[in-house]
C-alpha cells in the first residue's frame, strides 16, 4: 500500500510539472519547442505511472480469485464476471 501511495504522490507532482512546462512552452517563444517536448515526455511518464498503479491495485484481487477458482475446481458465473472485470 505504501508503494501505491508514493506512486500516487509522484503522479500528482508530475501533473504539476507537466502543467508548468505547458505554461512555459506558451510563454517563452524562443524555448517553446524544448518546453513542449519536455511536457510531452512528462505527460507520458504520468500515464505510465497511472497504468502501473492500476495494475498494482487490481492484480492481487485477480490472483486471489483465480486461486479460489482453481482450488474449488469450478467457476461460478459471478466469479468469472469479476475476474474479467479485474482484467479491464
């Protein structure tokens, strides 16, 4: 849980930095391209961190549900729906 909260905190700081770089790319015409590309790379990092956070939240639930299904040697409809929902 600590890792997820640190990823979330880092995510917010990166959003703030992305906004700062976007504003700088509009204000400073001579360095506009440099700030724009820095903003785009920062935005890509934010999206990757968000994807990682989502995976870290849903993967343990999915593994637990699959283990229960394997141990019982049967799959109920609700369990299958929940497993599919956890994948997406």
